[in-house]
C-alpha cells in the first residue's frame, strides 16, 4: 500500500508502507491445555508446562511433566509462557556449547 502526502511547499511525496505479506511474523509459541489446570508449552516440540495455581502460574521446564523442574512463578499467563520458552532456549544454548 502506498500513500501520497503533501509537503509544506505543495509538492507530492510518495510513501510506501509494508504490508503483512512483506513482513514475516515471529513464530508464536503455542500452548495446549493438557489437564484441568495445566498447559503444555510447545516451541519446536514440547519444552515445558504452565500450571494454574491461583493466584500464580507455575512455570515448569522440561518434558515429560513427571521430569520437569519448576523454573519460576508468574502472575501473568503470557509472561509464564515466555518464561518457559526463554528457559528452554537457555538450556539449548548451554547444551550446544558443551
């Protein structure tokens, strides 16, 4: 899409904007309800879980749930999901270096 804007001197100036087709959207982490109060967090496969324990969301890193370790507690679901993703990414970086 493009737009024409007028400058202070009356000349026309064409401005183009990017469309959603031009910009690739970042990969959104996905989550899936796997139990009454537990979500599996997927990012290139399962990487952890978020469990709803009001008033917090407990972040678990690892898979399967029986082997997952508690990584943090957050008050916001999206922040909890992002915490699990970041923890998984840091573990992957550490494993690559070793």
